[in-house]
């Protein structure tokens, strides 16, 4: 036990300043951050799949180039976040192993299929939109490497959201079939996107401590209703609608009241029973195995360079 370290940690948190990798921190803080950050990293990596699925079928060369760049950005975010997580003392192989063996969580949203081109619009607009709403406050997270990673990631996510919105806008101005396809994508992604913010506050075991440590700044429900308030305006520009007839702003509480979400479905998806869980993990394992030669070659090259330096 490090009494001086603990005193310093408490003071840093109290003055809303930053903890850095070499600072003393409680084991529970290290563990909870490792949990959240690694889940976040896994989400970025698994999150590449629904969109990668459409790269070969993008409707034009321009759309294909944009989508490829977006999916590459997601890979970058994943690598960034794995590096930040490693500063807490768990190495990349261990984190990766947790994902590949199905022991680690990743965002529920990526277990839903991307069925049509309009889904690329809905993912950009709603999924990246939810990601931004959740992640902008994380730019101020008390752990330095996480907060700094979030700043860069949020900039790229804003661009991703606009490209999604623009896909939907173009479809909404197109033929009747295109308008229908856009509306159908929004209908399917709306509730799963709201679930990205996590369980309701009454059912969120980590929130209280994470907020006391200045990791999370707002509760799950608070961010969720704010996000709804954003998209309710944006959907008007699209001339489309949200599949939530009861949605309204409550003057008294200053909150957006949205529909009740299906938490049984949420739990099912988290425990591996969503529409694409098995497929996503199988694909990730396959990609990891196919990449073995790259890892071996990179390690051999690093050894060779080290030997040359030592000579
Ligand atoms: N999916 O006590 P809480 C992206 C788990 S964006 C799966 O409320 P916490 C960008 C939670 O981990 C998506 N699991 O937990 C992109 C906990 O389990 P544990 C990634 C969920 O941590 C866009 C349990 O339920 N973003 O990738 C979910 O205080 C497009 C109890 O929950 C982030 O990870 C869920 N939706 O709050 C990429 C953001 N919700 O760990 C490609 C950072 C909850 O105790 C394409 N993370 N769980 O076993 C966070 O802000 C938080 O971790 C929350 C959950 C808000 C997700």
C-alpha cells in the first residue's frame, strides 16, 4: 500500500487533473480502465466488419474510396486504443486473446447485420453519431492516454458521421425505392444505436465509480437522451423519421423521453446471442490467423535490425 501515492491520486482526481501511466493508481482504477478501454478497442476492430462487407459493393468509385478510408480509420482507432490500454500494464497479446476467445465484450451494435447500402448511411449517421455523443466527454477522462486518444478519434468520427448523413441525404432525395431503403435502415439501427450508451442508470454497475473517478462525465441515460435530441432535428433535414412515435421533449425535466428499449435483446446480444456475434468472432479469428505471417515477418525484421545495431 502506498499512502503517499494514494493521497496524490485522490488530490489529482479532486482537482480534476490527469493521471499518467507512471503515477500510482488504485488497482481497481487500473482494472476498470483496462476493461473499458480494451472493450472500446475491440469495438473499433470488430466494428470494421459491417462496413467492410460493403466495400466491394459501394455504388461508385468515390463511395468505395470514402468507405475504405473510414474502415481504415477504425483500424487506426483500435490500434491507438490498444496502445493506450497497454500503458496500464496489460499487453496486446493478452487483450487480443480475450477478444478471440470470446471473454471480452465489444459494443453490442456490431452484432447487427448491414443489409443494404443505406445501412452505410445509418451506421455513419447513427452509430458514429452515438459514438461521438458518448466519446466527446471521454476526451476529459482522468487517464491521460485515454483522453488524448479520444480527442483525435472524435475528430475522425465527426467526419464519419457527416459522410453517413450525406449518404442518407442523397438516398432521401432519390427514387421512392431509395427513400424506402434509407427509412428502413434508420428503422433497424435506431434502437440498437440507443443501446450503445449502455444499460439504464438503474442497471449500470460501473457508472457511479467511473463518474467519481472522472472517467465518465455523464450517465448512460443522460447521454442517450441528449443524442436523441440531436438526431430528432437532423432527421427532419433528411425528410425521414425516427421509428419512435412517443418521442417527445419533456419541459419539466428538460429531457428527451424516448421509447422503452428491449433490454432482454440487449442482454442476449451481450452474451453472444445477437444476429451476428458468431460470424463476427469467426471472421476476426480467421483474420488473425491469416495475419500470422505478417507478425512473424515484422518480428524477424525487428530482430534483424536489433542485431545490426548491436554489432
Ligand atoms: N455493448 O456498468 P455499465 C465505436 C457492458 S463506438 C456491449 O453501464 P460502463 C466507433 C459494460 O461494458 C462503440 N457491452 O458499463 C465506431 C459492462 O460490462 P463489464 C465503442 C456494453 O463501462 C463506429 C456492462 O455492460 N465505444 O466503436 C454496452 O460504465 C462505427 C454494464 O454496463 C465505447 O466503448 C454495449 N452497448 O458503461 C466503430 C465507448 N453497454 O465491463 C466502427 C467507451 C454496456 O462490467 C464503426 N465506453 N456494456 O463486463 C463507454 O463509454 C462505457 O464503457 C459504456 C458502458 C457507456 C459503453
